[in-house]
C-alpha cells in the first residue's frame, strides 16, 4: 500500500475553490454567462498571481447562484474527496456567495449544502463540516454579516468561523468584532495568516482574533520567536503546500517549510485549499510530500492524528472519525 491510500483528514478546503472547471463551465452554459476569459487552453483556471487568482475565483463563483447549485457543487466535491481517501473534511463556505450575507437566504443555501453532505456521508463515507468564511477584502462590515450568519446557524454542522481573502488588505484586528461574535456563539476560530502576509500577520491573528488554528501560517518560519510560540501553544497550521507552490510562495515542495515547522514542534496538517486551481488532490499532496521529505506511513498517520485533534467537530464525531482512521 502506498501512503497515498491512507485515510485522510482535510481541514482547509474552500467549497467554491474546489469547483472543477468543467462543473463551472457547465453552469456558465446553463446560465448563459460568458466565462471564457478565466480558462487556459487546456480548460483549467488561468491566473498570474494571488490577486488575479482571487479575481478568477470570484468570476467562477458568480455562476453559483442558487441553493441547488451549491448542493450540486457539494456532491461533486465530496465525490472527489472520497476518491482521494478523505474521510473527514472541513469546508470554508461564504455567506457572501450564498445569499449575499442575508441570514434567511443563508439558511436556505446551508440547508441545501447540508442535505448533499448528509447524503454523501451515507453513500460515500465522507463526513463534512462547515466553517463560515468572511472574505477579508470585502471588509469588516460584510464580515460582521457573515459572522451573524455563522452565529445564527452555529451547531454540530457549522463549527467555526474562518476568514479568507486578500491578506494584503487591512489588519486581522479590523475583524475582531466578527470573531468575537462567533466566539460568543460557541464557534471555533481560524483565519488565513502568514500566507501572503508575513509573521506579523500571524502574531496579529493569535493576539487580536485569538484563533485556535491558522490557515497556512507557513511564513511563521521567518520568525523563530513565533515558531516557538506556535509550538508552545500548540496552535495548528492548516498547511497547503501545493497551493503555496503554485501561487509562488516557494519554488517546490523541498523548499516548503512544512517539515521544518513540524520538526520545531508546531502541529502541522495538510490540505488542498482549492484543488482544481492548483492542479492538486489530497493523494497528490501526500505523494509530493513523501517524495520531497521521504515521509512514510507513520509520518502521515501522525499528521492525521494532529488534524483529528485540531478538527472543529464535536467529540462524538471525533471519536467516530478516530475509529475510521484506525481501520486497517
Ligand atoms: N480563498 C480561497 N483560497 C484562498 C487562499 N489560498 N488564500 C486566501 N483566500 C483564499
Ligand atoms: Zn485557503
């Protein structure tokens, strides 16, 4: 058996970002939207840099217009997850794209997504949970609306709040109100930091938003005191090496700090972020990591135990996933 066949936990997957290009082209055809500018000659998503990636991402997302569209998307994504041996996944879902931040509309989208997820749990064996996602470059006011959607639907399925978007805009602390609201509603917290922002952005995330996990966080490696802090407080990083390589943070997996962070005692996990955008899958991530660092079964099992511990689900779900993880 190869490491790529191991059961996997994925903590960082954007629902819209996981939409296969064929799926988006199909919807664009049905809705008569011209999206030809966002694809390359091979039919994949085309972008030149991080900000352009976010623009292409939002253009693709513009054809996801109804709860039914999101239900179909959820099904398509969970089929991919299951094919990659993923048994548990946490998906970032933005109320901005699901009803424009209106709570009543959000409930309808969420209901459709959850229904598709429940069906996939039964027939594909993959468990999904949702993390409500404010988009940073949409600003703090829209983030508050997303946090209200999160607070109103917090429970055993919506388990967290996690900000994405352009880390170059403003400061983490600008979004403290939204994160405070989510924390008070009992939600777990994460935010993208230390991806296109440096170590200071990660310091801000743990100081000003008091997050339990960090999306990416890899640029913490540039500040030894921060690495020590993350290790001491056991703050888990949702690392997505393939995403970082395609977006130009590191030239290849060998140069990625995943191994150095792990060796320094920081809890690290591995996810795909937006798999079709980065031409990756969970199997490919494991394969590339195994090739780059010589990691073997036990390294990946430990990685999954770290992810299980940091998962935002309730304890009953954690116990259930733990049993599946241990099944030979
Ligand atoms: N939204 C989707 N993918 C993202 C990424 N890698 N960074 C920030 N926001 C995102
Ligand atoms: Zn992300």
